[in-house]
C-alpha cells in the first residue's frame, strides 16, 4: 500500500480577504479597509479602490458602511473638529 497523494506538490499561501477595519473606527490615509476579489463593496467618499479591488482610505476620518439601492458602499467621514477657544 502506498501513500495517497493529497495535492499536486504545490501550496499557495492563504488569501487574507475581508473587512480589516470595522464601522466607527478611525483610519489614516492609506489604511486598508477591505481586501476583496471583485467589486462586492464599492468605494465611496474619502476612499478609493486599488487595482485588485482593495478599498483604502484617502483621508483621515471615521469608517462608515452604507447601502445605496443594490450597492454596498464604504466611506470615510471626516473627523469632527473640536473648536475649543482658549
């Protein structure tokens, strides 16, 4: 009895896809918000999509997920400015 061959001799590293920053968290420009294959979620205000559909922040702010018609959209809302006069 020989050993059963399980695969073709090659192994690929796991794809770390999914939401990296949840709603309500603060992000800086360049932070990755979502890693995805295809356009499951679309970029909104304050975000942009890379060539592999990775959505990242373009400005500092708070992450917000919304749904518009049939599209899921992620956007970065600017941080509120606290005007404290001294």
